[in-house]
C-alpha cells in the first residue's frame, strides 16, 4: 500500500533506490545492531520510521506481529514493496504528529535513519 503525501511532490524526490543500493548498502548493515537493541517481540506492532529500501523492515516483519514502514521517498517505498514489505507507505516523518499513524497503535518505533 502506498499513500501519497501532498507536501512531498513526487517529482521532488531526491532519493534513488538504485543509487542507495550502490552507494549506501552499508546502512542496513550498520543498522542491524540497532534492531538487536530494539529486540522486537512476536506480539509487537512496530513503526519503521525512515524505512528506506526496506531491507531492515523485512527483517523486522519476521520478528514481530506487524510493521508499518514509512519513508518520505516514493522511490524508496517502491523498492521496499518490491522486496516484499507488507505495509510500506510514503509518509514524511515530519507529518506524523497529525497523521492517522499517530494514534498509539505501535509498541515501538524503529529508525536507523
């Protein structure tokens, strides 16, 4: 599922998932210890804030009940969906306070962004 955000014009997306994989594939590797610190449990609902291309989101999905991955980049969310993220949405983290996701439905927020 992809949700568009009117405050982020699609043509203003400065992130490229292809360039990210080429130049920043180390980011999920460095973020893995942060995921270990979170220690997600099978009953938990997690918000992945700044999910990027979804590499760590897929790992989270294996460990907890549900994950909602959000990122401001439509291209990054498309990459996350392509690798199998179940619920990945285009949402700018700055807009979360007034967003439907800010209703207390999560047990934890994960971010290595």
